[in-house]
């Protein structure tokens, strides 16, 4: 295994190149080229000293030369050349009307910033270009790194103040990606809300700017910081050119997609500019969040497979070998706040009996947390519910061969808590103004050092004193009144950046101190899912909506940007609290088995038949989870487009394909459409295993990959909310 990996790495290293063009001595002809996976990215410095995009797309032969980059023609006296040049990183100044990457105000009132090439540096997997303002000592190091396997580029910039005085950053981005001029671009993104996240949207890219954003303090679910652009009419999942971008930032953010006056498209991403500023003192540097960009010529399916691979192999804390997600049980829907030792132990017994590997106690175990009105902030075990601490429960869970996980919501406080009574000044607020509550709670100002230290110390203590393998880290409201009166007025808006940086810092420190502890990012569902938090957590909770049919839609939207390897999915009770929809246990399992399987049902209500069914399904899941979590995902039929939903996951070694098929409702005697598989080897023989459901009678037991892909397979699903699962094993 090790040998194969290093051989693959060697090949990748040969295939990867960063070249600086031969015209090195002439700054006006500096060309930087990155190659990774099937992608080539080229940027260069033009005669005006601007850094501009020269190419981003399908990989080009290494010998391919590029003409020196030329600034765009100004389209008229109304649009100077800087607006038509596809620049990689712009300061706001010199008549720039397109979205800038950096906007500042100097103490003397000057707000003009024009960045020109200064120097560059080639590093192992990328390059840095240093730009400088034409007169002031403001330096920006524009940074590029490429992922060798997927060709995903990581952009960021470091702004450095050597002016001798502080200045205000009023807008800043990781960088801008430019797409070639074209008339038929289409933008894909997701929108959402609590219990309705991951709603996929499509619209033509039109003249002007489309801004996706969160002004909420964290990532939010109203938009997610991910976009994809392809050509209108490219409906095939697996063919066509696609560019995508995703921001690694869990604070307020924005991605601007702008068609300029010559129909070039600029994609700029960073912290949200609304109500934003950051005071950068003399001698300080500001490192922007990472803004990732990728390209696939294999359609939107290919684009998401690249992202999944990147997340699993390069981004997750344990990449390139993150642990497979264990099957977990979570108590929330069963017991809500009514947790106690005996009740949790009884649930643990039942969970272990069906093959669960991790038992997670959710909300209600600490402080005076008997409902959502009190207790947040007091991270000590409630003595009435757990008179002997958590140890007896944890020991019991361990004796059942499961590990133990616990729910926390560290950035929040209920006004009815000891913490708030002691430190009412610790929350985000404007002095003398109301403190708006959400779910009866306020947001601690994590930007403050004392709050940062309190949260870190409370969690560290919890992990030191208890044998905890997993934290479900929740965050159940958005910001209001984002004031920080303890610092000088000109630094108060630093809260937008410092809060998020401290959140990351706590995660990082906890991971260092407790390397085996895994963490889930949850925010009342999927409100804090992005490539920034993913780098520091092991899994995410996509939605509180656990209705297994709704989940098909949510999970599909989620899968465009994020891997099933991090997508937690629980089997919960029927009818669901969400829609009062009744669904069979088998259907609920199959829906959750598309991701990382969990059980969230009230096991106290289950019948012996339910337990038997669950045991079988969990056993099946363990046999396919590597394929589902790590494999290549093909979306064969979309629940958004009809009555059917079908996905296929092909394992990395190509030996297994797992197919989930769902029927919403059949009508007028129509049979289920034929399913054409993908990603198989044409000439290899694959044996069909029907796990649940039924294939049509004339389906062969085994056939070539070519047969399954071109002839296809018919499933015999009829009725409402029916589901089937097949596995193909290569012989
Ligand atoms: C949020 C989470 C739920 C649950 C509750 C507990 O809503 O998304 O899964 O943990 O909080 O209060």
C-alpha cells in the first residue's frame, strides 16, 4: 500500500510543474504556470505591472508557450483598462469599478491603492507574487498553491503594513479568479434556511454582479460559500467544462460573481465587506482566508468528485487518511433535554445491540440545562442528572464496545446561567442597547482573549476529565448587535475577523492537546459548513431536517460541494417531526446510508422487528461504507427533477459500486426508468447483489461493466416512498 502510494506521489510530482517563463529578467514578461491533476493555471505580469490571468482550464502540454500578457483595452473613457484586464488581485484605486480584492483608508484620508508587481518567489507547490502600492509601503503577497492530485488551486494574500502608521482594511479577498470571455455561463449555488438547507439554484451569469454572502457572523445556510460555473445547456453530469470556487472562512463572507463590460467573469471571495473593517497597525500583516478554485472538463459531476477527493485527501484534519466515520447513535430526538444516567445507559444498551460504534449524548447534560432557556455557558455536569459525573455512563458505553461523544455549544450563553451572571460584558453587544436573543441565548464575543481562554479551558478540562472520543460542536443562532466596546472604536469591527480566528485557534489547540478526539461542526443543522471549518473538524451535520425523503434533496445539494465522507445522516422516527411523513425503516436507512450513517431514533419505542432490521442494515452499511464515504459519487437521477432519485458510488479501487434508488411516487402504471451505471470498467465482470428491493426478472446475475453502463439495469419499484439498494462487485 505504502509502495503504491509513494509511486503515485512520484508520478504526481513529475506531472506537476511550476514554471517561470524564460523571460525572467524582464518583469513585464513574467509568467507563472501551475499544473496539477488535469488542470493548468497560468498568470503573468503585464507591461503595466498588473498580475493577470492568462489561462485556467484543461491541462496543456508542458511545452506550450504563452505570449506575454497584455492589459485589456479600456472600453471607453468610462471604463479604463484596469476594468477590462482580468486581474488576479486589485487594490481599489486608479478608477477601478469592478470588485476589488483590497480596499483601504489611510489615516490622512487617502483611499487610493494601486498595486504593481514587485517580486516573486517560486515555492514547492506554488508561487508568491509580491505587489506594492505605487507610492505607499503597502505590500500584498499574492499566494498560489496547487493540489497535485486534483489541480485545485488555493489562493490567499498577505497584506503587510509598513507605512509607519495604521490603516483600515475595509474590504479584502483571498483573490479573484477570472473566466475567459463567453456569453453563456451559468452559475450554480445553494440557498437555504434552518431545516431547509442545500437548495440547489441555477441562473445565467448576467451583466453586473451577483453576490452570495453571509452577514450573520458565521457561514450561514442562506448561501454557502461555494459556487460552480458551467455553460448553459451543459446538463450532462459528466461532460462539459466547469469552474468552481469555495471559500475557507467560517465568518461573514461574500463571493462576488461579476460579468464585466467586456463579458469577462470575475469571481472574488473573502470576508463580507458589509459593516467590515480591520485595523492593521504598522508592522502587522493580515492573512486572508483561503479561496479555492478548481476546474473539471467532466461536468458538474466531475467537479464535485474533484472537491470530494480534495477534501478527503488534502483538507480534513487526518487527510490523506481520515478515519472512516463510525456508525453513531445520538440521543437528541429520543430524549431532548431529558437526559440522565439511567436513561442514557438504557439507550446505550440498545444502540450497542444493533452494531452502533459511537454513542453520543446530546444537549441537556450540563448546568441547569433542562430546556433551552438556561445553562449554556456552564460546562459542568448537572449533578441531579449525573450524580457520579459522566464516568459511569462513559464506562458503560465503553463496556459495550462503543466510544463516547458529547454535545457542546461553546460560543453561546443563556442569560440564565452562572457565566452570564458573572460576565454580562462577555457577549456581543452595543453598550446601552438591547441584546437580542435567539433561542434564548446570546453570542459570546470570542474575539476577546478572556472569552477565548475561558472556552478553551472549559473544553480542555472536559476532555481531560472524561474519556471523550467525539464532540458535537453546535452553534444555534446568528449574530446581532456585533459590538465590542472593550477595544478602541477603530478596532471594534475587528470582531468579524478575530472571532473566527479565535474559533479556529480553539479548534486547533484542542486538536493538538487531544489528537484522538474527533469533532463535528453543527450549527442548528448545516449553518457552519465550509472548507475553513472542514480543515479542523472531522464531519459536519448538514441539517436538523431528518425526514428521509427531504434528506434526498438536501443531501444531493450538499454533495455538489462536500463529500459524503463528512455528511452525517441519522435514521430517525416515523412519522418525522418535520413533515409528519411516515416512511419505512428500510427507506430511512437507505437514505442515511448515502452518507455517514447515524441513528437518532428513540430506540425505546422500537419493536423486535425494528431492531432486527437495523442490525441487518448497519451490517450492510459497514460492508459498503468505504465505497460510500471515499468513492466517486455519480448522481444518476435527481430527486429535483422527477419522482426518482438514484446515486452510485464507485470505490477507489474500482472493485465495488453501490447503488441507492428511491421512488417518490409511481403513477399511471409507469415503470421505474432504467438506470445506467457509470464509472465501471467496460470489460470487467461485475456480479449484482440486490440488498433490498428487487431488480426486474430478466436482469443477469453478472455482466460486464459495459452492459451495466450501456444496457443498464431495471428495478422493480412501485408505490410511494419505495427504495432499493444494489451492490456490484467486480469479479
Ligand atoms: C441543534 C442541533 C440539534 C441538537 C440541538 C440541541 O438544533 O442541530 O441536532 O443538537 O441543537 O439543542
